[in-house]
C-alpha cells in the first residue's frame, strides 16, 4: 500500500509539511509506504477548461508538473491533501491542483473510486473549516472514503514550528494517521 501526500504550502518543510509528516509517520509505523510532494517550488497552472483530457486520463497541458503528480495519486491507495489557510481557503497552488485533478477525473470517471483520503490544514487563526471543506469536497466528489478524527483536521500555528505547540491539533493528526491505517488495511485485505 502507498499513500501520497501533497503539501500545498508556498513554504517548503514548514508548518503544513510538519503536520502532514505527523500523519505520514503513523502510516510508516504500520508499514505503509508514503511520499510527500511539496508544491512550494512548482507553480501549478489553473485548469484551462479545454476538456481535451476526456479519455486520456491525464491533463493535455504539459508545461508544469501536474501530470507527474497526478499520475502518482492515481496509482496510490490513499491521498493526504494538506494546505495552509490563505484568505479562508486553501493555497492557490493547491486549488489549481485540485481543480485540474477534478476535471481530469470527471472526464475519466472512476479514477479515484474507493481510494482513501484525508485532509489537513495549518492555520494561524481562522478560515480552517472552509479550507478543510474545499479539500474534503474533492475526495467526496471522487467517490473516495474520507478519514476523519475526533475533532477538526486543523492545527494552529503561524511561525515555523508553532504547530507543535498545539498539542490537541498534533494529537488529532496522529489520530488521522491511525484511522487511515485502519481503513487502508480493511480495504486491502
């Protein structure tokens, strides 16, 4: 089994990566292969709405790393999407990625059916619920199984490393990882 995580933060290895790694560590501890892809240095173009992806299972636009990343999530058993909160939503790079992934998978139905998905969000103060909903809607509209936890999938922190001061949030990230392990193992018996 393999889980691919996508970090939509503009800052590589910062708070969003830290909370994603907290989830991924639970998976690794249970012998599930993981990989995190950080979008920080890669600009993802927005969807051009050309719909030429129909029947191709990939985007027709090739000037960025979208197809390379998209192929990895198609092959994965599980997906973790993580983003910081920017203006009460996900980062623009994450939004561009999920918009394009949505169109390609809508034009090629069933690409994500029965995969496991989890969303995580790093926020300074507010807007996290809306960002979580943006990520969760991607999973739910693709017939994926959504992993939850005991509370919202968010961790508070602004400066580098501040997320580790949110003990409840970090505990929640570990629980998301444990719940993802449970569901993946049940689905892959």
